[in-house]
C-alpha cells in the first residue's frame, strides 16, 4: 500500500510538471490561448498549492500577453481602414471577451509566496462587440444582396446560402435574411422529375410502383436535390430520371429433395458396470458402479426445399432538361429468392442433429404468387435505387 501511494504521488507530480512545461512552451511559442486553456483546466481541478501557484503565474502571463497581442492587432486593423478587416476585428473582440469569461469563475487567484492576488485586467468589451458585430452584419448583408443580383448559377446560389446562414447565425432575423435563405435554397436546388417505365412483359403491382416512387421513404438527406414523381406546377425541372425495368424474370416453382441416413450413439438411461464374465463391478465401498447405457439409433431423413426466384434488370438514366442529353446512366438489378424447407423422417429422430430436426416441424406451404414475388423484390430494388441516387453526383 505504501509503494502504491508513493507511485501515485510520483505520477501526479510528473503529470503536473509536464503540464507546466507544456504551458511554458506554449507561451514561448506565442500560443497563449493553449497555455491559458491548460492552466484553467488544471486550476479547476484544484491541485496542490505549489502546482496551483505555478499554473496561476502561467495563466497571468499568458492572459496579459494574449490581450496585448489582440488589442494591438485591432488597433492596426482599424488604422489600416480596410472594410474587409471588420470580420477579423469582431472575432478578436470575441476572443478578448471569451478569454475573460473563462477565467472569471476562478478569481481571485492567490499567490501565497508573493503575498498578492494574480493580476488580470478585466475590461468591458460589450460596446466594441456590439458595434463590430453590427458593422459586420451590415457589410455581409450588403455583399449578399449585391452578389444575389449577379448570381446566375446554382453554385452561386448555394454559396450565397452559406453566407446567409453565417449571417443569420451572427444576427438572427436580420432584415429579410430568412426570406433570402428560402430564395437562395430554392434557386440553388436541383429539381428532378422521376418517371418509371415497365418495359417487361410482367405487370408491376400498383403498391410496388407507389413504393418505388415514394421518395419520402428513401431516407435521402440531400439538401440540394428534390425528387418528384408527380410534376408540380411552378417548378422548372433540371433533370429527368428515367427508371426503366426491362426484364422481370420469374423462375418456375421448384422442389428439391434429398435423403440422408443418420446414425448416432446416444445415452439411454443407466446400467451397472459388469466384467467380461457378467459380474457386477464394485467400487471401493462395495457398491455397484453405475454408468450411462449407450445405444445406437438410426433414422432416414427426407428433406424438401421449395424455391422460387425473381430478378429484375433495368437501367436508370439522368437526362438534362436544358440540353436533352443523357448525362448519367446506371445499371439496375435486384433479386429475391423464396426458400422454404420441410422434412419427414423414418426411424428414431434422436439420430438427427438440431439443424435437421427443426425442419421436421415444418410442413409444405403454398408458393407465393408471381405478383407477390415481384412485390417482395421491391425493398431490395429501393435500396439499390437509393444507392444510385446517392452516388449519382449530379
């Protein structure tokens, strides 16, 4: 126990010294915020008095140098007079304020060896933050409005949407930003009309057709693409996605039989152990020795597999409405196999393994209809169609 305590003390001392060295190195390299974060984390954990003073001194030094650096940078940017500097100025004021808010809960921090409190010059940056934020908001808004007037492609509108999102996060509900978000999203979105063709000689169940064209069930998460199976008024479609089912092949109903001869040694109760002369064998207490009685059982196993399969072969094509040309083409294929096992046996069923025995509980069933088979392949077909949509990279 004594050695364990000593080991823990050494580990704590090593970790503390290591963090002090890291903070010192960060300050020397000008990475003041890293030093501040490390010292704040250590002080929150309330380490020993000696370690606390080391981290307090480092925090005091890093905080003063970080504040001086940011204030001098702000003064330089303001004197330069470049309108593009306003965002950096706002971010610097945020850093100054956030740094102060981080250490406020720790104050006051006492330095016992120097008989003083650590010095942190706390200032109120609210006015500067409000003014720089307002100036940045107005600047961003004016830029977006100007760029919106000259935008002529979906890529342009998508970039403007990102700018508007940043603006809305910065100053929620500023002027008509929400309205502009809706407008740029609508103009930056690709609208795709989906048409399903059945070129096979098999009728597709109506519910399968509805499922394939119900894109709300596909779990698509593409902010800039909208698929409509029913064209909507007022929307100019950019692409047409043709889903062509060219072949629907349904196999005959099949029965496959097999017969197995099974033999197994099993326990069948207990018996007394005898010698070669038929005499009972006794243990050291004079009692008869009892052992498992083993017998050999046999069984003939008759298994039947019912099977029926359907596969669909088709193609997905994307056509540009502007040029009328096919820009993407993908093969589409899906398969569904119905299988059902049932079995009978003749003899002692104890000779059968569990994986065979379970089929003896089954009975022959009716095969699904062709319509049901085509419908059952639909879920896999949807997943393959979804994969094509996600990877289409329009």
